[in-house]
């Protein structure tokens, strides 16, 4: 199959995946999804499974369970029964069985002590995408020096959510960097694909107006320095944000004539998984340049 045809095929599969992301609260039929992909309804189920490695029904259920995971971990005030119904299960018992079969923890166990590394192995599907070139809408901005509260994550990438939960708890307890009124950042020191897991470094940050007092969460005062930055908006799941970062380094930078500044790439989270659905996430990627 030619590259052009392969890319077109990938676009049709990803069109279905995007539709599923955006309609997890709705019933979805095989006829409906095959129409979106412009595939024959008689062959679509087999085509989707062969291409993604997972059946369409299992994919839908997995995406609903993934969303439920976020609710359990980060929206602890929500009742498990409500999360079960939101995930389109008829009762909490069937939800609990499906959740435990997928993640090896019951919903209540996951809420109490999420095993994020194992969770990542279940939700990160390596679905082929369209690798064709695309236009990057990159803007050059002057970033202002920004004081932040910093939690240093020095552990494998698949345990980042453990640090995120810790940072959320500190925000709620201290009220110094409330998520609704302050900005949230992530500073990326290492490429998770090439760095040994135990050497991975990532800072979780929230803006503050004053120095952070000593605390039991190991949150410190830091700053993101002022300077020129190239900015690219990444829409949707954080699972594939690394691809957007790589395109900035590999495609945009060599053609731009710009040179990198001595500061790592960082993310500005315009909204959070605790606020919106995964497909609605918006993240600005900042590449510091001279």
C-alpha cells in the first residue's frame, strides 16, 4: 500500500477514535461508526481490529474506563456509583468487574492507591497515525518571568500522576495556588522515550504570588525565566504530546533559523483533566529560543 493510501487509511481510523473520545456519554452503533470512517459496515469491525489491535467495542469501553480512572483518582468527592453510570454501565457491580479485569484493582482500591505504572500499560494503545507532514501553527512570544510553586518529579514517567495527585492535595490544603485562578505548568527536562525511567525529571508547577512556606509536600518556590519562546498549541490527550514536541524540534526548529535557549521545554496547561474531558484538553508547548 502506498504512503498516501496508508495515511488516508490512518485518517479514517483516527476520525473514528476522535469521534469516540467526543461522544463517550452516548450510545454508538457499528453502522454509525463505519459511516464516519467511510468503510463498509460489513467489514469495519474487522478493519478497526486489524489496524488498532483491539475491537471497536473494547476500545469504547477502555476509553470510558480510562475516563473513570481520572474521576476516581482526582475527583474523590464523586461517588463510585455515579462514575459507573457515567461510564455507561448499568450498575456498580458490572463496572467494578470490568474495571478490575482491566486494571487489576477494584474502583475503590484504585481510588485509595492507584497503581499508575500498571494502568499505563493498559490504556496506552500504540495505534498507528497519519505520519504525513502537517503545517505547524507556531507563534513567537516573549514569556514573562513567572514565580511558581514547584514539585519535582524524579521517577519514571508512568508515575507522574502520583506527583500530580500530591500537587493537587497541596493546592487544596495550602490554597496558595488554586487551580481555578492560577496557571499550571510542567517543565520537561528529559525525553521520556530516550531517558532511563529512573532518571526522568519533570517539574509540576502552579503560579504563586509569594514564596512557598516550608511544607510536608516538598513543594518549593521556583520561577520560569523570561525570554523568547516558540509556542505550539496541542489539542487533546496528553498521551501523544511527545509527538508534537518532537515535530517542533525536528521539523520547525531547523527550518526556522532560531537557536535554542539554555532552558528546557515546558507546558502551559490551559485546562486540566479534572475540569474537562480528555479530548477537550488544550496545552501550549513552549520551546525557549534566543
